[in-house]
């Protein structure tokens, strides 16, 4: 078939495009987040002193940190799901919450008694924290990748990594309701590590699973 | 040519193509056809520069990019630059094609002089190596029928729906899914 015939084929009939399945995409993402939340509540359990924890500034520092990363991640995901949209300026915003949490972490380590510094960094759950965040991110990760497949990402490695980071940061926000740790050095390292696991997986599989 | 001149020319193309696409997506088939024709010419120039070693493959990729642009037209946001959207799709399809062919080892084939001499890419020949019509025939029956009736036989969506005993919405969905399945077949070739 020559190109003029293809053009005739494409132009005949109705050129009005079918709408982007926004509802389907939002439903997918909602299910992903709900499943992650259910996994946290059923397998790990919500902290029983949650109301007291809500009164602590340290909790809000941790929660706002992951929430900021998640919000930037979602904006970036939306941009990278469509062809030709600029994303560098939004990606640069990711540096802000990281710079803030690392500054707070550095200050708290400097001010702490040298004997307590280890506790601030290692906490009591460092062995499981990154893996729990990565595990909770899985349903969200799958939902984001499936949603992206409804659209047209053109930089697949970057889009996959962003999907992973967004899922990781959102899962970290869910995990906050369980996690007993609140020290900035802990959050700034182990939480970030937990988010980087799905990010790396996304960069790895993006070119294969997001092709269209 | 002056840089400012070139800038203006690019702006003119952007304005014209964008107007045609938006009219087309509002239901003006003639405008949409003009949009695709102009886009095909731009794609051909764009891809020919980047595939100078494989002149015979240019038209295949023009068709693949055109189909991608058509299939994804809903993802064009009227507030964003159209050129950036189209270039992103064309580049994506180019990179995808290069990866595919690198895997198959096709890019290692030495292009001898004979190939160069009988290359069809010069002049305005627009025949691709691969025949999309044959691939269309391979689609599932319902999608194939919906595409052929609405796009080749010139039937309206309503007539097609009546003939295939489907709703009009399902006919549109079948056409859309069929063209996406066609793009998937191109990828797997």
C-alpha cells in the first residue's frame, strides 16, 4: 500500500478521536493505591497510637517529605505519558524535598550525642523498611504502568523509572501509617532506598513493557 | 537562510498543521486529510535525513509514524506545541525501528552499489516495502470488516453498524482497536 492510500484509509470515515479513557485510568490508579493500603493494613497493621503520632511534628516532616515526592512524581508521570511534553523543570523539583530532608538529617546528626547517632540512622527497622516500601509499591507500580500503556510515552526508560518512583513515593506515604521510625536520617536514607528499588526496576523494564 | 526566517517558517508550519489537525478532530475529514498529507511530507524529510544509509526503509517508517500519529491523536493537547508532539512520536518510532533492526542484524547488511542505484527513495515514489493492506487482512474479522467498510468502501458508521449488527460506538471502537493492532503487527515484523 503506498502512503497516499494509507492517508486515504486513515482520513476516511470519522477523524474525531475516541476520548482518552480518563475514568478507566483513574479507576486503575485508585485500585492500585487501595490494594497497597489494604496490604499495609492487613499484613503490617496501622500503628495503634496513630492519633498520638499525628501530634508529632516529626511524623508530619516524614509524611510531607514522601507526599511532596509523590505529588511531583504524579505530575512527572502525567507529562511523560504524552509525546513531546517538557519534563525537565518538574524533574528538577524532586531535588527540593531531598535537599530539605537531608539538611534536617545533617543537623539532627550534628546536634545528637555521638552515641545516639547510630540510632538516628539505623533505627530498629532498617533491614525491612526499603523492602516493605518496595513491596507496597508493587500494586501501584502495576497500575501506573498499565495506565501509561493507555497513553503514549515516548521516552520509555525515563517513563518506566518515573512510574517506579511515583509508585514508591506513594507506597511510602501509605507505609508512614505503619512505620515506627521518625528520625530524618532514617527517612532520608532508608525510605529513599525503598523508593529507588521500583525506580530501578522501572528503568529496566520500561522499554519493554511500555512499547506501543 | 537567515535564522529568523527559518524560525518564522517553522512557526508557519506549526500554525497551519495545528489548525488542520484541530479541524480534522472536530470532524472535518478534508482538513484531516490535508493534515496527514502535509505531515507525511515533513516526516519523509525528517526520516530521510536520519536514515540516509537505508533509503528503501524510509517509506515504511513514514507509514508507521503516520499510523502512530493517527492512533494517538487524542493525546495531542491543544495547548501544547504540535511540532514537539509529532517529532516526539517520529523519533520514538525511529528509535524503536533501529532497535528492532539492530536485533535482527539487518543493519549489518552491506549496502552495495546496486542497492544504492535502484533505491526508490529519490524522487517522489511512495511505495513502502511492506504492504499494509496484507497486514490489514490479518486482523480479527470484526475489526477488519469495520475498517474496510468505513474506510475503504466509504460506508457511514451507521450503515456499517447495521451490516455488522453492532452498535455505532462498537464500530468506532473496532476501527480504533484494529488500527492499533495494525501498529502492533508492524512492530513485530
